[in-house]
């Protein structure tokens, strides 16, 4: 039976381990920690904004934006504790204001993440209570197109990439007792200025999830519920802070993960609970959905039992 994530659980069919975070299409889902993983994730996000102006022709004008992304994912074991993850997104972006429709499709920014298992679940098998701690660091390359001028300064949701080399640091902790588990994670993304001297604000993110694991014949199911908080610092142009950028975001997550043999399927709805942005009228999140399918494999005949 395929593994869930981050915490070890023996299954009846394959005597391999299962670990799980319950994040729903989140890449903390790492089936079979001693095996490689490849997969695809689809995400859909929609936003809207209402313009407020003294001009009666502009006041109340609604702008709607949609973002669809298909992301190729790979996770490869370099050692028993060290793993390399690769993310390659392709996005379909759309914005409509009245009769005006703008589209932007293409490859996004390529990302790499190294994660180290500071607390390794392989060392605590046979126990009812298990936990794991992962520390990670990575980089994002400017492979996605960036084209922003003064007339489109705030159309950041239509950019395929940031045009800059950015850095990511994260930590993931998971605690599990029998079938019930808790997962918490934190991420900080450090952005740099691109060649146009535009710098997107740094982002810090924290999430917490509860999950429950049970089996139906040969299939493992894991429903989950959680919340995610994100703070985005203000953007800068030529080192000057740009007003009306950045802000706070809070959303919940309700999802389910399904595991069958070497395959894993994950999906989640993540509706927004709070949008507190730095100017009245900026884009507000309406609806989010994520789904992913993953396959785990080994390049050797003999694998480590977890």
C-alpha cells in the first residue's frame, strides 16, 4: 500500500510505511519516504476587485481574474534523510474588466527544494506515536515571463513569473497517534529585485492541519481539515516601497487524500476566510481548488522498510 506522508504507518497489503500531513494536494504529501515520486497537480484560483472612484463611469467597476496552473512535480531521494523536489508550473491566466478580456499563458518559474529529515520516522517504527521534523531550503529561477510597465504596475496576478531569483525556507512537523494526526508547517520566501528593479514583497506562511487515516479494503483514505495564514510584504520599485501592495490572507482547507498501491490522489477546497489588504479595492480571493495525482517508484530492487 502506498505511503501517506511524514509519519510511518504499516499497511496490510504491502508491509511498507505510510506517512501523511493532510494538507490536500500539498507537497508535504510524500508517499513512501524511501522512494521517488512524480506527479501532476492542478490548481484553480479566482479573484475579484471593485473599483472606487469619483468618476461615476469607473466607480463600482468589477474586475475578475482566474488562474489555472498545471504543475509537474518530482521528488528524488539523494540519501536516506535528504530529498530534492522539483516544481515546474504552466499557467493559464485571465482577467476581465467589463468587455475587456486579457489572457496570459505560459511556463512559470522553475523551483527546487532540498529537505532534510531532522527527525526520521524510519528510526521509530513499531510505536503508536510517531513524529517527523523536516527542514528545507530552495530556490526559484526566473523561467516564467515577466513584462510589467508603469501602466500595468498592479497587474501582478497576470505575471507568469517574478523575473527574479528567489529563495525559500521551510519547516514541516507532523505528529501522529494511531490514526489521528496533526501537521504544522512554516515557510518564508525571500524575493530579490528583477532586472527591471521591481521586487515582489517577501512572503511568510504558516499552516496547521488535522487528519484521520482509515482503510477500506485495499484503499487508504485520509480526510483532513486545516487553516493557512499568509502575510505578504509590500512590493518595491527601485528600492522604493509601493503603496497599495501586500497584506494578510487567511483561508481554510477541507480535503481528502486517497492511496492505492503506488498511486496517490489528493484534493482540497480552500475558501478564503479573511482578506486584509493594504488598500481598499485590491483583488480578493473568491474560490480555490486543488487536485493532484502522484506515483511513487524505486530504481533499485531492494528498498528500505519503514
